[in-house]
């Protein structure tokens, strides 16, 4: 009896197990297909997210190092004494790590010799390419003319590399151009976009070796509109351009724009700069700080004071200035340090499709040092010499504007910003280029000549 009961229980258990097995057997394929579908969907989404993040450099950004806290760029260490030694033709304590020893094909050593002037005012160093014959011709016949202002000694030179694929006709045409104008510096390096740093450093090297008698140097691309008149106005008083032209009483007024407090230009000689002054307009001055500067106007020394006790004298002086419609002949000292243009404070491009992609191996920091866009910038002689010799201790970098920013950082030179250096093509109307120093986008020589001639007729070029 007990045996029969046991058998019945076993049969029940077996039946239950069989039912459960059958149920699982039916459900498993459905469950398996569902799991597979869900898994594949999520894996696909995760894969797309990972690939997109990699493409846009998200993971690279995670591993970037803070520029503010940890910046250092080879050569690591203080090189100031070695730079000074190089400047004075002495053996440096530290062996240089970077040279640009490219031979010259054309070096025009006597180009900056002027029998009438011991010191030139400014040298325009134009980065060009071999086949840009028409652009160079337009520049020679417009803003780059040697005698643009008869009483201001200037020079213009064109920087070229070599192109292995150039046809014989173009090479012959270039050889004739070099002989005719004697204004082309050509060096033996391959002229490509990523060799622009080499081209720039060849220009600095040539200027230091063969043209050190100029007070300022302007590096500019050959597709840039340049107002030489406004360049000369700017280097007369960078901190107040163009405000002092609109209101001459503001010769020492505030800057038009500052990047931040930390990027105030570092001058050996301080330019007149009333950063603490509050100017609302010319008729309402609340400043109580006393500052006194002297400027020369038609051989008459005019003293301008911002002291409230001398308001009446100030107003009469300012009215005199306005009535005569004169521009102050404010002269920067010869040892001023100036590296000026349109200043950027930005981050490296980490997405791989970018023309300006930079890997962590090349540069590991989250920010670039402040740099001036390479299309147009101005260097004083002291800045040029400091940056050239500091480059001996600055590892090469393929983007020329970034490289100069790195060199300036190492040399202790802070770039100075001015909005009137337009790195884009400023929309043109007849009357909105009055204070424009440079504008990019004039690769058409005919358009350059048209705009320049019109601005010249208005007295703006």
C-alpha cells in the first residue's frame, strides 16, 4: 500500500517536472530571442556612443592636463640666461633644442639699407606662395609700395618656400620677378600649410640677421587688406587705438578690449594707460586720479592733466586739439615690447576630422597659451629678437600661430589684442573701413586694388 502511494507521488512529480520542462522548452526560444534583441540593440547604441565620443575627442578631453596649473613646454626650465647669451653672440649654458637651418635661395641682404634713414619705421613681411604672382603685384601697387608715405621709411618683402611640382614656366617667371623687384626672400623648404611655422621662423631669422634696423615688423598673409595709415596710427598708441583718433584727449584712455586681467600686455616701458580711469564721454569726467603725460603737437609741448582742479585748462587744450584736427605724435620708446593682433584664448581641437586636430602626444593641455591669429600681427624689434632666440628653446609645433604663442609664453611676452585686426573678411562698405588695420579674405587682386584705392581716396589707407 505504501509502495503504491509512493509510486503515485513519483508519477505526480515526474508529470509536474515534465510539464515545467515543456513550459521552459516552449518559453526559452522566446526568451532567448528577446534577450538577443535587447542585447544587440543596446550594444549597437553603446557602440555608436563610443565611436561618436572618440570622433569628437571626448575621451581625449578627459585625459587633458590643466593649462593653468601644470603648463610646461619643452625645453622645460628657465632659459632666460641662455637666450640672453645667444642675443649677444655668446655660448649659452643650455644647448638649443630647435633650429631652422634652411638655406636661402634668395636672401636680399641689402634690402633694408636706406641712405636717408638710419632706422626704418616698419617692415612688412608677407607670407606668399610661388604661383601668387598677381597677389604680389597688387600688394606692390597698393599698401606694400615702398614710398606709400614719403616721410615714413618702410619696406615690404615676400616670403616663399619651394614647390617640387612647379612647372618650368612658373619657375622662370619667379626668377625674373626676383631679379626685377629684389623683394623676395626664398628658402629651401617645402611650402605647405603645415610648414607655415618654418616659413614664419625663416622670416624672423631673416629680419634679425639682415633687417634689424626697423622699429616694428608686420607679418601678414598675401590675401590680407592692409591700411598702412592705420598700422602707423596703431603703433603710435596701441592701447588707445582707435579711440584717440575719435577723441584725441583719450590718448591715455582705456583699451578697446581686453581678453582678461591676466592678459594685459607686458611692456618693458609702460604705455600711458588709465585702466583705473572712468570715461563716460568727453563732457562728463568723474576721474579724480591725477596722471600727467606730455605729447608733442607741431613742436608745441602740450601738458594734459586729468586732475579735476585743472578741468578748465584741460577743456581748452582739448578744444585746441579738436579744432586743429591733428593727431598726436606720440612715440613709443625703442625698447617697447609689443606682440599685437587679434588674440585668441581657446582649446585644442580633439576631433580627428578637424584640420587643426592635435593629439595628446603633441600637446596634452586643455588650453592653448594666448596666441595671435597668424594672418596679420605686429612685433616690435625687441619682441622679435626675444621671440626669435627663445625659439631655440621651444619645441617645433606645426601651427604657426600656436607656435608663436608658445614662444611668447616662454619669453614672458603677453599678446596684445586689437579688434581692428580682422581675421575674417569684414563686410565692406565705403565708410566702415575707416579704422580697419587688416581684413582677411582679399585673395582676388582686383578686389584688393579696388577697396584699397577707394579707402586711399577717403584718407583711410
